C-alpha cells in the first residue's frame, strides 16, 4: 500500500519543547494508526484531489479542493483549519512562465491516458478544425488500482490511431519534465482540458501561469472549474462541436485574457504558501511555539512525494527518533 506523502518541515527543538514538523498526506488516519504518537511530532495537512469532502479525522489542516464542501467541512471537523487550496494552487510561477517563442500550436493537452480523461473528445474536436495544429501528451503512471503502465500504453496507441483515422492534426510527443512542460505549453495559444473530474488540476494552473488561457468542460466538478473565469479561460459543453467552437472563440479573443495576472494576484505558490504558513502559525501558537515555517516550500507536484508505505514510515520514524 502507498502513502502519498510529502514532508514540508522537520520537527525541531524549541524553548518549550518540540516544535512540530509538517507533512502533507492523503490518508492521515491510516498513517496515524501506523505511527503511534505521530501527531506529537507533526502537523498533518490533508491533501485531496477529485471532488467531495476531506474526511480524515486526524488532519490539522485540510486543503479543500472542492469549495462547495467548505461549510460542511467546518461543521464536521471544527478542530481542523480548512483552506480552499489544492495541489494546483501551489504552482511555481517562476518555473511556469511566459516565453518569447512562436505559438506553433492552437491548443495543448497534457493528461494521463485513462478513459475518464475523455481523450476522444479532444481528438474529435481537433478533427473539426483540420487547419489547426494541436499537441497532446501525457505520462505513464506507476501500477495502481487506477493506472497501469501497459493499459496506459494501449490507450495511447488507440487515441493516436483515432487521430490518424479522423485526420486530426495532433502531435503526440513522449513524456516531459517540468521545464520542458513549460516550453511546450508556451508553444500553444491555449490549454484544453476535457476531463469531467480532474484529479489535481496542475495542467490547468501551469497553463495559466504561462499566460495561456484554458478551456474546461462545464460539466466538470467545482474543483476543476475553479479559477476559470473571463480572465483565465472559458467553459464549454462537452461535445466535439462545442469544444471546436470554444477553440475558435478563444483564438479570436486571445488579447482579452490575462491568466498570469490572475494567478499572481489570486493563487500560485507564493500566495498559497502564505495561507498555509498562516494556518501553521495558528496551530503552533496554540502549542506555545512561535515557529514561522518560512522554510516550507511545495509546488504541488508528485515528484516531491514518497509513494511507498515503507519509505514514508521510515522517513517519519527517523525524524521522530532523533528526539528520543
């Protein structure tokens, strides 16, 4: 079993005893069962994607991706501090930024290859715009109950065959690291998201940070449509025809969007870390500590995560044992 887990700060000794460290983790309750006395050493930040309410009882701070659950979250977990933040809100606006390079693609999509990403919707819309050029790529996830590398490869080949059969002008490059993602995003005029529910919405926020507007289906959940407005992009009905029409509209009105300015003002790593540090300082003050947590930094990407249970437990216990 895996613990999607990321350490943000280590516990340290203070004038009044242990000043707690910080971890972001998906399954706080399960981790607390596996590591007794964990909360004596760490504040737990519950990370959640998709949609619905964060339900972990042991979370000290809840990153509420779906703002429609905020009121219920406050009532059900009055001891926790809820923040309307998700992984995408921690996008690094220094890494993802505009580049002065040619826009050779009308639109870009970055998505893993499972069916719920609605890849065919993207391909069929592109086929309705044969004069336009698009780029689409994703990555293979490690084997889990949601993703399997072999089946992902099969789905990718199926989508590529569909694009060829429909004569859609789409380039399908391989995987890319974060800096290459920024370059590729900058080669497009807009980002195109087709998922009904997007897990972490990083692609959307990376496009916006690069000053690229994003199209998002209107039937997507609140966590996915969040941050999409007249400054940042457009919602569309999830049909090939409506997506094609939205692409034409955004291309004709690119000058009316200002997505990076919106991100810099409303969200992004710098703003989101201020909110997270503020919540941690509230918790620390209750425990008699004046720790500021200025050292914490997180860009919301999975590369910072320890994915196996064994690695997570070893890492946490090592930090705790240093105080014994």
